[in-house]
C-alpha cells in the first residue's frame, strides 16, 4: 500500500510539471509581441500580430499592395491596407504553412511598423 501512494504522488507531480511546462510554452510562443511580416507563395505580403503556436494566425492584419506611381509609371508605390477594410474582412487570417515562404518579426523602426503605428494613432 505505501508503494502505491508513492507512485500516485510521483504520477501527480509529473502530471503537474507537464501542465506547468505546457502553459509556460504556450504563453512564451503567444506572448504579445510586435508586428510580424508573412510572405506567401502567391506574392502577397501581410503584416500584423502573428501567433505561431499550432497554426500561423495573423490578427490586426494589413496587406501590402503595390500601386503604380502616377508621376513615373515605371515605378511602384506601396500601401498598407487594413484587412478589416477588405471586402472579405476576416477577424483573423490562418495561413497554411506550406504556402508561407517566410515570416518574421518586424523591427519597430521598419517602414511598415512605423506606418502601422501612425495609422493606429489616427
């Protein structure tokens, strides 16, 4: 009987440690971070808050769109359009990992991060 109690106690301790480690890992990967960029194989570029745990999920997203420069048609201008303003206006975008070419955090000093910050102030 005493061995059974020790085994049960060890089992409970191991289970608690696994749960604590899982919660720690989840919080570490989903903590509030700055903006990230996601480039997909269709050539589209997205920016927003990216969560990578289990699935690539973009919230508070923007899409980078190229437009022709009216003064010089051989050059392009770029605009950040909030995804919430699109016709399809999703709350969040889930990416299929096979379609993502690369993703990564944006520096707060990048043009995209600065543009998003300026739009947030408005």
